[in-house]
């Protein structure tokens, strides 16, 4: 099934401490955001990319898309204050076409998502309305008050959530609309669907699908890239 992907890339990248939006950081000689765009360019089922950017970075992003010759149509639009606002702006650009298509939401800063996981995610969302990629939590998780432990959380059943997250367009648009009206800010898009009472399914992903967030993530990213070049996983 064909889908559109909304890629939020309108952050500041503050935690990366690179002095600029991390989307423009070079990874293996190619800008981070281009790595992410190429994954979807190489997926024949992806018919359109909505790239959400900082307004003042619109031209720079357009230039990258042209320079690297991205062949899938890319619609570049300005984002908002929080990631949730940026995604909502992106979703409003997606055409329904009367078919209520599946739409994916995927962080610009998450370049290692694999095609097989996208395929499973899309078919799961098509069947159930809402699906996310996640991995089992590996660490023991504790709750604390300040730095004093108050509880150890049962690890069984805990998942660390990634993107992409996939939804029927009408479902996620209405969730975003209701959240905006109520002033509800979630930490991911699925949480808005949950908040509306929708069932969200998990597709097990893999630990390589990292989001480049802090400086050491650049080291992990280089390792993942060189491992792939060597023909491993
Ligand atoms: N994002 C966005 N609009 C915002 C904030 C974030 O489109 N107002 C995007 C980022 O560009 C990123 C994704 O959402 O691709 C995930 O956010 P995060 O990793 O937090 O990136 P930044 O917000 O850029 O980083 P930081 O929080 O460290 O400033
Ligand atoms: Mg952020």
C-alpha cells in the first residue's frame, strides 16, 4: 500500500550541541536529513515526503533535496514550536483522496530505519489504524523522587518507542486536532491516539534505529554505517 511520510526536521538540535540544527550535520559525507530522506526515496511504496523545517531553513533544505537529487516528491513546509506542532502542520498537507490513506511520521534525526520494518508497520496500521515501531527495554528502570529510588518498574511489558509511527490519516489528524484544542502535549504521536481512546499496535524494531540526539550518538551512527558497508546487518 502506498503511503506518505511526514518527516519533522524543524527542531534546534540543542542537545547535540553542534551550534546548528543537527539535520545538517555530515554523517559519512552526507547530511543527516538526506540519509533519512534516502530511506524513503528507496521505498517504492512511499509516494510523497512532507518535510517539516524551520522557516528560515527552508531554502537550505530545498537546496539539499535538489543537490542530492531526491526523486520522490518532497513538499517542504514550516514547522512549529514543539515537535507535535510541526507534525500537525505536516499532517495537514497530506491529501486524503477519499481513501483515508496510511501516513507515516518519522523523525528526520533517525536515519537507520529499515525497509522491512516500514513494510510491517504499514500493513499493521492499514489493518488496525495505528502502529508504532518499538524495542524491548534493556535496562532496569527505576522511579525516583529526586535521586532517591521509590520503585523499580517491572521491565516485563516495557517498550522503548521509536519512529516511524503509522496511522490512518483521519485517525491521527483528528487526534492532533483534539489535542491542539485541549492543549494536550504528548511525547509522541501515538500518545495522542491513545489519549483519544484508540488502540495502538507495536511492531518490534531493532536497536540500530537510534535517534541522533547527543554528541556520542554520532559515534554510534558512524559504527552502524561502517558495519553496514562491511556487509553485516
Ligand atoms: N522537531 C520538529 N519541530 C520541533 C522540534 C523537533 O520538527 N519544534 C523534530 C526534530 O527536528 C527531530 C525530531 O523532531 O527530527 C525529534 O526531535 P529531537 O530529537 O528532540 O530534535 P531537536 O528538537 O532538534 O533536538 P533538541 O530537543 O535536542 O533541541
Ligand atoms: Mg527536541
